[in-house]
């Protein structure tokens, strides 16, 4: 007989990312009559959970360290929190919560779920000890979970090939979902003759920021009126992060404009004519690209798993080769030369793709299906399927760009 689920733990990295990426799931769990305990490193988003009547438990997580004693302390923290709140189930996001949250849940016989939001730096063999330890710990921890959810097919294949998880435990999600109502066009796009390109995300080498700047140098010589902008967070502690002195050098050189950091990317996406992310970081599924597409902003990104799934090449954006600056230049120039109407249609098709394939309602329904396999829900909230708002305005599918 299935047990009624009363309390669930949602364990992630920083409070900010849990709120921005998963608030839709949390609200639906709450509507189902389930107590939601959010566990993450505290930051200025902590009060947002409290305002919406979620329980928030701060934890110390050393994201950049590889000290086993620090990490075991994380497992102990999670063990105490799960036991104190009498948690019935736990969903873990990102590497360290997946590993040490899974261990804590197993010790308490709590069903848990791991969401692999990308293999990140542990998949890069150049990182030596960090990569080796991360893979070894993943191999130990992932089998502890009821299910392991991944965001792209390559991650799924690798986890199976490396014997980290069995096929029956693996589930492929369409990303973490995007709230297509929140990320909607703020106004009608007005495509100028000379477009503005935007690079957005964490300012780290693996995201392809150097490739973007190199392409900007070449294209500014050919098209002086075209704008090249960078928006994102400087993270001095992050692996492969870009120093602030480098950003200042690019600005002084006149290659790019630096827009700083923001908590709300929508106004910047609304003003961008094209988002460029030449990433070779092992994304799960790029959140930024989904946000841009949902706001009718065309995309240029790499044919890298975690990026390529968001784009139908030539229809909702353009794909370029990995770490290939000449090819990136070619794709950006192709966009510059594109007819303005075709750019607009590309953006509308991008939003339609998000509504059909990546709306967060589809992802939330998957989580509820998993929980209902194991538990009885106090209430079953209605999760609506996404609507196709732009189907009529862009004509029949075969007639669009």
C-alpha cells in the first residue's frame, strides 16, 4: 500500500537558482498539500521562499572544494534536516546535492531522486583530480536514488556506458522547463538593419566567451554599427572564470559593451536581436537559451549537447561548430545579412518550439507522475498543458522559415 506523501525536500545549490529555475514545481507541490522544505546555500533569495510559506533550511556547501571532510559535513547536515522534518521524499539538483543528499536519504530510507543538470567540469579530464573524484563519487551515489533524471541524451548515454546508473533508473527530461508565460515577448520585436548580439551567462571560459569576443573583433571591422554586448555574473572563485581586468580590457578596446549582472534577464533579452552562446561547457540543457527562445529572440549556439536541443537549425536559430571561431563568424554574419522579416519569423518559431517541447508544465507533470508511482498525494493539482499562442500568427508550420 502506498504511503501518503506529506513532506518533500528540494535540495539544490544556491537559493537563487532553486527559486529562479524551480519555483513553478515548488508551487505545484504546495498546491498538492505537500510541505516543501527548500535546502540550499543561503543568499538574498532566501526571503522569497519564506514569503511564499515554504520552509527554508540553509546549508554550507563548498562548491569549488574537493575536501572529503567538508563534503561529509554536507551529508551530515542533510541527514539532520531530513530527519528533523520527517521528510517522505527528496529531489536533489546538481552534483554535490545529488551525491551527498542521496547518501543522507539512503541512510534514512527516504526515496530520493537525482536530477543531473549537466556533467559540468567533472566530465573534463583536464581537471585531473577534481574530475576523477567527481566521477567516482557519482558512480557510488547515483544508484542510491529511485530515479536519475537527465536533461540531454548524451548525458544519459554516458551515465549508462560508464555503468553509473541502469537504464531502468534513468529518465530523460525536456530540460528543467521554462515558464513561457513569464518569459514572453515584452513588446513587438523591432529588428533594426544592424542587429545587437548578446552573450549572457556565467562569465567563464567554457561558455565560449573568448570565441564570442574574437568573432566580435572581426565583425566590428566589417559592420561598425553592429552591437556586441555581454551580460553576466563575475565569479572570482569559479573554475575558468574571466577576471574583471579582462572584461575591462575588452570594453576599453571598444569590442564589447559590458552590461553587468542582473536578477531579471528579460529586459536585456527583449532588447537583444540575437543571443549568442558558443558554449563547450557540459550543459544539461541551457536555461538561458530557453529563456531567450521563449521571448522570441533567435539563438546562435554550438552543436554541443545541452545547447543543440534548443535550436532547430535554420528555423529557430543557427548552430555553429564547437570552438570554431571562423564558423561562429560565418553564422553571425549570416544573421546580420538575413532579411528582417525572416529574423522575426525565426524568433516566433523559437517561442513556439519552447511552448511545444520545453514548457515547465510538461516537466512538472513528469515529477508528479514519478511521485504518484511511489506515493498517494494529499491533493492532485491541475497542471495545464501549454497553449500554442503563436500558431496562427506565423502561418502553417511548413510555411515558416
